[in-house]
C-alpha cells in the first residue's frame, strides 16, 4: 500500500490526524479521525473498529505481563497486522489524513520498575502506509519519573473546552482499567497548574471480563445482565478497598493485571454474586478516586465500554455526589474517545507540544512523548 506524500506539518495549521488504540480489554482496534492545530479540536471525522479474532486475542494475551521474548514478538506481529488491516480499509475513505497516532498494545506496565511496554512498530506502519506515524507515546514520560499513564487527559482538556464547559468537570474512562481526569477548562493550557488532575481509579471491566471468560466462556457481561441478578458481597468489597493502591495519592497508574487476584476474592460466590461484586468494586474504586478531585466537578462524563453497562452506571450514580452521564451528552463518541485522543496527541508531538505534566502522570515537568517515524 503506498500513498501520496503527506502534507508537511506547518506550525499552527489545522492537521487531520488518525488515531488508533488497542486497549487493555483486548476487544479490538479503534481508529478515529480528528482535526486539530494541536491545541483546539476543530472537528471529528470518520471512525472504524476491527475486532480481534479469538486467535489474535490468544496470541496477544500470551504476551501480557512479559517484557521480551517470543511471546512478545508474536503479540507485536498480531497487533501490527490488525492495525494495518484496519488502516487499509479506513484510509480508502479518508484520503485527507496527514498523520497517524499509533498507541500500540500495552503488554506490561510497571513505571517505577521495568518501565512500560506498548508493542507494535510504528516505523513499520509508516513504511507500509506512506504516512508519518507518531508512536511510543509513554516512554519519555516514564524516563522523566512519570507514570506514563494516563495520557488521554490533555485531550480531555481540549474536549471540555470544545464542549464549551465553563467549570470543572471530570471524564471517567471505563475500559479494562478505569481512569479519571478532573479538568478545569477555564485554565487555557493543559500543562498549566490547576488545569488537570488525572490517574487510574482501579480495575474496571478487566476482572468482570476475566470472570465471564473463566466461568461462562463469554467475553463480557452484556448489558450488566448477570450482575443485575446478583448480590454484592460486602466483605469482599471491603477487602478490595483495603488495597494500598486506594490510599496512595495521585498521580498513579495500573497495569491490567495488577488486581488479577480480585477474581479470587469472589471465587466462592455464585456467578451472579461474583459478577455483581466485581462490578461494585469498579464503582467503589471510582468513588474513592473522586475524593482526590481538587474541587467538585459539575458532572462526570463517562467514556469507554463500561458506560454500556447499566448496572455499573447505576452504581456510580448512587455512589458519586455529582451527576454521571455518558460523554454523548456533550456530543462526544465514548467508543472512540481514546482513538481520538491519540490522534490529538500525535499532532501535539509533531508540533513539539507537551502531552503530559505533573498533574496527569506525576512527571517532573511537562513533557512531549512520542517518536515520529516518517515513511
Ligand atoms: N454492552 C455492554 N455491556 C456491558 N459491558 C460492555 C458493553 N460493551 C462494552 N462493555 C465492556 O467494555 C469493554 C471494552 O471497553 P473499552 O473498549 O473502553 O476498553 P479498552 O479501550 O480496551 O480498555 P482501556 O481503556 O483500559 O485501555 C468490554 O470488554 C466490556 O467489558
Ligand atoms: C499503560 C496503559 O496502557 N494504560 C492505559 C490503561 O487503560 C486505561 C488506563 O489504563 C489508562 O491509564 C491507559 O490508557 C488510556 C488511553 C490513557 O493513557 O489515557
């Protein structure tokens, strides 16, 4: 596949970027087009999704928690092939794209120890598709003492301003892991003091998915139907909340499997009670997280797959002190927000703008991560 030479990046001009994200829940690859000058969002474009096959999922999951070796290499190849297949489809209908933001797949994340590993070679993608690719977004932040995650907060800041919000709001992403961004859109630049506070809230869908897979051979609790039939086991919930992670001050981040033993906490419960309890643990992690907000947000906008789970949404509604609504309420697409985030961040990297700061990752100073590979 070869494409016409990209338009050169030019200072403050608006760029059309395509972002791609393969998240911790390993359902598939999201891709979305966005227009920005690296500061303001000027528009959203088309988006697409490619589900991983069962075999791809098996190969990639075999690399979880590993830093090198054959399983990591095999996982990387599967990630690259899936992204290239989706790009081939999407770029046919989006010839205006100037730049790609490629997150890759996180296999392991231990920022204070070995670092953070996202597999998939952005240089290979750039050669194959003939467009510049920005990738390896997290390493520079970790090298400067940051958590390397979450990185969507700078985009959440732009979203709050795009939506015309005038006071503090929060974005809550419920993927495999949960992450919260508190934003004050009155502060013009995301890296300025007081604009952002962000961190991972705890496990979100990953333990629910693991339970569904282990007990029922299903990928997830569709519509929260199983959790709706169960009873929350308070003892297990209390043990969960005693985890030291919740007492830590943010910024802080998690690996997908950091709470893998949670499934054991519900091991003796019926399928429905176990599922309800894991769902309640996700909501309880978020309720704990809200206590760290510098000021009460006017609203919590929920993004990611967890907003499709009405049981989880109801639990959040009951346990948080402010209104909780899907991001669709402000015209955003909660299934594509992370892919859009990496489109936005790619433009910032290309422009030499920061992508994280002390308030979002605990990094020593605002830093622009990411490597740009040209075709
Ligand atoms: N209709 C639904 N009912 C219940 N849960 C759902 C539904 N749709 C999606 N989910 C949950 O959301 C998950 C996918 O969420 P999402 O795509 O936001 O995760 P991700 O991007 O892979 O993760 P992360 O943000 O941690 O990287 C699914 O694995 C499932 O658990
Ligand atoms: C290391 C890593 O890939 N972290 C992911 C994960 O999935 C959700 C949460 O944990 C968040 O910290 C992050 O992803 C989003 C996209 C982020 O960086 O904002």
